[in-house]
């Protein structure tokens, strides 16, 4: 397991903004199944992408390939890593910007997935995307565009999860 290279984090110590994206959904599946869908290659490729690398260990790969046939470096979540997890409760991982933002893509924000099971067998999913730098917002940087991209993208990701649960 490779140690996490903190020099690639978007927000450096003292530069972390309070900006967050929070998206929530209720999925008609038990928590164990929702956990599997987020934390295994088979699970992720069932509902979101056709190719993924997922190693559920600290520093393990957490790469979703949205465009697996694209050139290396443009496939999706390449180089992203697991930061922490609590089985069937919480997963956190680094995340990168889309290839259309090359400067920002070289840096990593982070995402936290929290799961809570309802008494009826459904699972509440809360996704929080944070770790945005304070710098790069008012000096011509592209971070505001990347943030806006993910405000929309995470809605679609959770909608795909909900749809998968309904259509299974």
C-alpha cells in the first residue's frame, strides 16, 4: 500500500475553505448492499461505471473510470485513494477534477459517504464533498467551475444509485 501523497491535496494546511457540497438520497436497499455498491469493484460497476479499481484499505485505490477507453489521465477518478472507512457506516476518499480542468485535476479534494439504515430496510446516503482550497476562487482559477460541475454531478451519481436499487 502506497502512502497518501499529501502534496497533491487541493487545500493545503491553512488554505481549506468552508465550501462543501452535500447531497443525500434514500436507497431502497439494506445498508450492507449499499456498502458493497460503494466499496467493491463489482459493486461500483453494477450501478455507475463500466471500469473501476477499488481497494478497501487506507491508501488503497478508489478509481472510477467514466471513460475507460480515453487516454491515461483522462479516464475518470485516476489516482484517487481511500482515506478512511468505518465498515457499513462511512467511507472517505480523495477525488479529482474532470480532465477538462488540467491544473485543478492534479490536486485532490475529498468525499465522505455516510450510511444510515432506516428501520424499514432502506439506507440513507449522505455524500459530502469538501477539501476545496480557499485560494483559486477569485484570481482566475477554475475552482468555482469545478465546484459547480460537482454540485450537478453528485446529484446524478446518487440518482443512479437510487435507480439501480429500484431496477436492480
